[in-house]
C-alpha cells in the first residue's frame, strides 16, 4: 500500500510539472513573445508548442496563440499562408477577447496588432477602445513586466495623445 501511495505521489508530481507534460506556460510565452516578433525561429517554436499542446486554453493563452499565429504570417513567404495565419490568429484573439473582454493583456495584444498591421487588412477598428481600456486598467495589471511593456508601447504609439502619454507616465511612476 505504501508503494502505491508513493507511486501516485510521483505521478502527480510528474504530471503537474509543465516541462515534463509538454505544456506551454504563460511565463514562457511572455518571455519569448517579444522575441518572436523579429525572430522567425522563436516564433515557429512557440507556434509549434501551441499546436502540440492539446489542453483547453485560458482566454489569455488563446489570445497569445492567436497573436503567435498572426506573427507567423510575418515570417511566411507564401501570400496564401500569410493570409491564413493572419485570419486564424485574428479569430483566436477575438474569441479570447469575447471570453474575457476586460483583460488588459488581451487588449494589449490586439492593439499592438492593429497599430502595426497594414491598413489594407482592415483590422484597426478597436484601437481607440483598447487604448482607453489599457490606460484605465494599467494600475491593476499584476505582472510588473507586462505593465511596463504596455506602458512603453502606449507612450511610443502614434495613437496616444500627449495628455494620455503624460497620464501613463504618472501611472507607472
């Protein structure tokens, strides 16, 4: 009986460890996502991890999966693949926001896409809405690195007014 309990305990420990079970973690995604913007290999690795991870994703992870898929379009040479990656990513991100519309990190992912994508893709309808939500929710973002990343983006973005930039700087200082 004692060996059985030890066996169950070891199995539980092994299954709960993300690296052993092959599941991607939010900390891993947050760390590698900025690199994936410019590094095709990092982007492809994240994309493959999301594709191989068959568990049900939280809205935040679904949003990152969508953003990574959309980034794959940047690294693809085939125009049809580019459009497919973009459309799949956009759909996932929008579904994630539908599930958790108050999540600042999801809104950040969307605004970064909408500000940086070519206008002919016509995915830029939510910039003002997302910016307002991000400014209002910035103090409540728990992850300090994420908070600073959002703030830096908004301060540099053309969509933010001088008054809004000043308010953002006050919020993070």
